[in-house]
């Protein structure tokens, strides 16, 4: 999953960091634990960032140590589980020393001089010390590769360091790939696992979602060739089914048993549910006094909307309550030409053309739209690129400034909003992917964990744990790290228990669960090392 730049979001209350994890069950009960029909002696985990332990926008040591596969391996040790190795990063800073721009350090919850949290920001207390060109020359049980999509796990050369700069290879896999032509699944199978977990497919839809739908849906016009896909595209469901089946066949060829995890809805993830669609308050001194002028300006546009048959696109800000931001909805019919024609008698041809182009697919957001977390840092701020463009078109700096305020006079760009049509494309693909995962679990006799159901519960009321509750609320809920996408150690513990329950149901294994309350949430410090 790709990191997004989150500059500011007000934090009202914080979770508490837990001490080192302890087991629910006393060690002296170990004699009662069994593996059932499974063999945990050589457990290998495959997946993406969720498997690797990626959190707070980066991969770092403590995140890896608190990944669900690592926690799970400790429970497997009660019934014959062997050593579990991971390709640990060199520090808790995160990022790569040889490309800190593309792969910067992790987010931290920054505090000001008065101890007040001022929002997630990139850690500046140290520079990354991990060099992705330094191959670790070893195999590892945790084969989670941040950024990987389903088809990447079977792609030769995905760990070729020479391909990292062009995007054809992955620097995380380059650190431990057995050769420049190796595949992730091939390196996993070469370890002859007796048990495996597979959690893959999130990025096949999530990169499209986190980019606000800036990408192609290869189900709308079926495209069976993933080599032609862009980084933010939705994978074709038939492609996913074929690749996923190939992965399962390879992993079970030696008789290994395993567990498959399905994919959560974007509405379960705070990256998409934290920023309200109507964040513009008349009490804001930078916005409230401007409302009469803004409404007077939009009045003429609204008459034009009505005149061309789209009165529902009218834009108006409230003087008594919160108002919705103005967005660009690329799923709307583009009314640029009609709007330009309708406005020309009032504004003249040049300015009418400008208004027509800027508002041809504009409307105010509704509760059905999802604003991505990164929009919180730009709403109400001057869009410098649009400002420069308008000045270049001949507007005065004052006029250009009035027409270039993000979400107010300049519609929020597509990358900041998931409109209903984009959400439907995501959900249709996710439903297809999950049907493949569940179907293959049944066909192959593998354990199946419905991770989507647990994350949905976290987003809708929360999941009770000892002494508290886990929710999907950003920062305060305890379930998600500071990037708004990846789980905290506490959530990884919760996932571990779900996997253990699935393994017990399928293979009759009796293993101790962990106590999620013994695991931390977000790090309440400006320092991480």
C-alpha cells in the first residue's frame, strides 16, 4: 500500500500504549495445546504490507515484530511451531536511505512545546539507515511485501533491484529475493512450508481507492494483461482469480495446509471515513466572513446550472451550520460547453470559458462521498498550481486567489474524493475477489478468516477487548496506525485471534489466543528509536 502525505488533523484524545505483550494463557497449560490436523513446524506468511507489519506509513522493526504472522508464530510454538524469521529493517525510523523521498521515514504523532498533539508528521529525529540494494542473502518466513498486488507475487524479477527505479520491481522484495529473477511465491515454496497464510488482494483495489479513484477499472473494460496496468488501477476479477488459484496451487503442492484472509471494505478504514464531507464552518474566521461574497458569486453560476437542466449542481454555503466542500465528480456529464454558453452573456467569452471549465463537473459533496484523509491538509487552502494557471490566463492575483481555494472556489480534485461511482467499482471488485478467496478455501480444504467482518465491526460500534474496545476511529480507536490504513499492534493481535479461530474450526488445532489489550496502539512520542 502506498504512503500518503498527511500534514495535519486535530487530535482530541489519544489511545494508551500497552506494555510488552503477554499471553492470555499461562505457560504451564502448554501441554493441552495441539496442532490438530495441521503442522506448524515451518510456517511461511505471504502477502503485502498487512503481512509485513507496515504501519504509520513505513516499514520498521517494531511494526514487523508486531505483525500478525509474527504474533501467530509465537502461538504456533505451543504446538510444534518452529522458528519464524523476518527481513527486519535496520531501524525504527522506516524508509530507505537510498531513496528517502519515495520511501520516507514513518509518521509520528507530533506534539508542540506545550505537549499538545498537532497531528501526524514525518519523523525527523533520524535518517533511514536501511539500504534496499543490500540483499540479506537469506530466506525468511515472513514473505510480506509492502506494495505488492496479487499478480506481483508470481511475477519474475519483482525483486530485481535494477528495476526499482522504473517501478517494475519492489525494493522491499529486493532485500531478500533469492535472485534477480525470483518470484515471491517461488521463494516461499522453496522453503517447503508445512503451513502458510495468504492475505493478498488489498492493493488490487486499495491503490485506486487511496488515490481518490485516479486510475482505471479493468473490469469496466475487461483487460486481462496486468503488465499494462497503471499503479492505481483496479485488477480485473478474472485476472485475480487466475493468479490467486495459481498461488494456492503452488503453496499446497507439497500437501501444506494454510489459512486465507479476505479483504475489508474501504468504509472500514479511517483513511476514507475521518474527513467529513461538510467541514466548512461559518465560525471559521478564514471562511465565515467570505460566505456572503461566495454565495453572491455562485448565484450566477447556479442560475446557469438551472438553465442547462442541472439545478441539483447548485452551490451554496450556510451561514448557520457546516457546509459541504465543492468537488469535481468525473462521473457527471461534462457540461463545460453548455455552461460556457450560458455564462457568456453575463461574464464575457473569456471568463465564461474559465468558469465553464472549472465547474463543468462540479457539485457540492454529500454524505455519499468519501473524502480521503490527505484532503484534511488542503481543504480551504490556496491551490498554488491553479492560482498560477489563472494568473497565466490573464486574471489578476486577487481574482485568481478567489477562484483557487481548494474545496471552496476550486473543486476538490478527483484524487481527494471517492464519489459513489468509484466506490461501486471498488466494492464490485472486492466482492469478486472475496468470492474467489472463499471459494478456493472451500475447494482446497483451507482455513478461512473473514477479516472483512471483523474490520466492519470495528467501524460500526467496535470490538470489545479486556478493559476497552477497538474501533476504526483515527488515532483514538486503537485499531489503525497514523497512516489511517494499516493496523496497530493491537489490531494485529485481534487479527491473530481471528486466524487462530479459523484454524481451530478447520483443522481442530487447540492454541492459546492472545490478549489484544497487551499490545500497543499509536506511539505517544516524538521519538521512536
